[in-house]
C-alpha cells in the first residue's frame, strides 16, 4: 500500500515561494490501477517524482507497505519495488535495447524470447530493435515504448507511467492499453498511470484529478469523466464566452 501524507512541494523563484504541490494526501491499495489526470502544469509529474524519490517534498511523508520511504534514495525505492517511466525518457548512448531490458530484468541471461515478449507488449518487434542503441537515432515514441518495456521487464510492485500515450501511434497505443489491462487483471502490481486518454482513464479503479498542485476530484472513472469534460469546457474561454477568439 502506498500512502502520501500531507505532501507539499514548493520552489523559490525570484524571492517568492511557489507552491507546486499543496498538502496532498492519498492512499493507494495494492494491485489497484489509479490514473492521475488533469490540466498541464497541475503537478502530476511532480507528484510521480515525489513518489519515486526524484523530487524531495518540502513537507509530508510517504509510506510504502508501511515503511517510511520519505528520505530514501531512488535506488533504495527501486529495490523496494517502485519504478517510474519518465514523461520524456532519457537516452543512453552505447546501450542497446537488449542491454537495457537485461539490466532492468536483473536477469543476466534474459532470453531473446523474453525480450521479444516485453517489446511486443508495447507494440515493437524485437528483431528490429534488440540491437539498436537507445540513442538519438530512435524517435521519441520509440524511446518511450522501450522505456515502458523496461519497466515491464523490471516487474516492480508499483509501476508509475507518465503519459505513456505520448508520441505513440494508435496501433501501439491499443497494444499498450491491453498490456495495462492484463497487468491489472493478473493482479500482480499496483499501477499509477498519468494520462489524458479516455481509454486509459476508463480502465482505472480510481481517477484522481490533480490541478493547481491539489487533488481536485477523485472517484470512479464513470463519475469523474463527465466532471473532467465539464471542467475542460468550463475553462475554455472560446466556449464559455460563446464566441470565436478575438
Ligand atoms: N523545479 C521547478 N521549478 C519551478 N517550477 C517547477 C519546478 N518543477 C515543476 N514546476 C512547475 O510546477 C508545475 C507542475 O508541473 P508538473 O508536475 O510537470 O505538471 P504536470 O505533469 O501536471 O503537467 C508547472 O507549472 C511546472 O512548471
Ligand atoms: Mg507531466
């Protein structure tokens, strides 16, 4: 179980304190699929990074399976079974896709078949990619999918995916959605997926709308989706003022 207790994160800009996350508390039970959604700049990525240990909260506490992990490093959290896929994944010159999957799995002798399975889950063909380097020669969508495959290979207890749909074609997106659905059905991992996609939101046990660094709404997908739509329309000046942009 993951528990966030009164998490706040503030930065200082030009002598002013800017609150990025404001007093967020939430509990996620084991094997749930939870979607964080909400407007750009709302704080979703920062919240994910706080859970992974990439950002240290200004105040508050994070508990994982009852253990206080607030002061643990990224590596220590990874050892405890938490993994995070960046919104914009880094590239690793000199490291092949096969190397990356092998490292992630922790199995030095990871078979080609296994690699192929992970890559297929994200819509890639192993034959085309295993020996490619994870460098600038890959497109953004390819790097993204390879990183997601590496998280699948890591087989963590808690997997956090930051906008997995970004830069991915429709066919691969369908494949990926199926993969999330399968993991969820297998009941082997807890997943936090940051997403704006209705298809992913509808898979969630719980949807948490993050805006202005706070939890704005939370609930079942069927209850939250209409609210998201209402909010989206409500904040669009063209639609609310009933006319074309001036
Ligand atoms: N280190 C930082 N310094 C200044 N502003 C930051 C920093 N980290 C995040 N922000 C700001 O915090 C807000 C939330 O960012 P983010 O968590 O990336 O939002 P989301 O993922 O919901 O789009 C944004 O306005 C972003 O510019
Ligand atoms: Mg983000």
